[in-house]
C-alpha cells in the first residue's frame, strides 16, 4: 500500500479517459487505509479533484460552420487560447469528481449537474455582436491540492475547449437574458 497516488488521467472533460473507474480502483487497491504519511489535511491523491466547467458562448465562425447543416452540430475542439469564442456568462461546474474521496469509499465522490441556469450579461451579449448564442464550451479544471489549480480557459494548454453548438445557426437571445441547460448523463458503464 502507498501513502500518495499521483495521476494524470484527465482529458478535455473531467470524466473522459475512464478516470472514474481507474481512480476508484487505484484508491481501493493501492492507497493505505490509515492515512499514511499524508496526515490530516494533506492530499493523498494528486490531483485532488477534476471538474468540467461549462459556459454559454457565441462562436465567431458559427454562420460559416452552420452552412454544413446538421454536421455542424458535432462537438469540436478549439485551442484553449482561442479568440473565436465570446463567453456569455460565468462558467459553472457540470461535472465534479473528487479523486480524494472524503469517505474513502466510492460514495459521494461524483457530482453531475442536471440543471444549470446562466445569466447572460448585457456586456457579454454586446461583445458577442448583438446577443447571439451559439452553444456551450466545456473544459477541465484540475485542483492539484487545496491551493493550486489549473484552469485552461485563455491559457496555453495541451487540453482543448470542447464546443457544442445548439443549432446550425446562432440563436438570438435578449440582452441580459438567461439560458437553462438540462443534462442527463449515465457514466456507470
């Protein structure tokens, strides 16, 4: 048994690359049950958490891409430093996986949002060229420990932003409006 486990199983979204099953298995099979050298308050899993953040966006090339019809609705990757997206609201947590489970079991280590409400600011809508919504951008945030984290949005990274368009053409939204995202995922397999 070991006192610490260090891993890098994180893809462009938090629950990609089979991370849940792999980390749960590693915790159960390899992590010392008594806390080992970690002691109270010290991480035993590095990273301690991974999240998928999500925010509504306006995509600069949406009209051009939309000429491809329904094929344009496939998720695609953009560099984390792209200038082609205008973020319309603050990011929220879509998925949260605690590598370092508080209980030591697999219970309570995974959270998936089922409904998120985004308030579109008038400033963001104006920056998007007249209140146009394209879809959602998703990206990983990794908590290395209780103080250090990695959030790739706007920074150079090997991870990408994943963009999911809502329709073949941008959707007009009111200044200062709200967008609601309902999600249902089954990652048990």
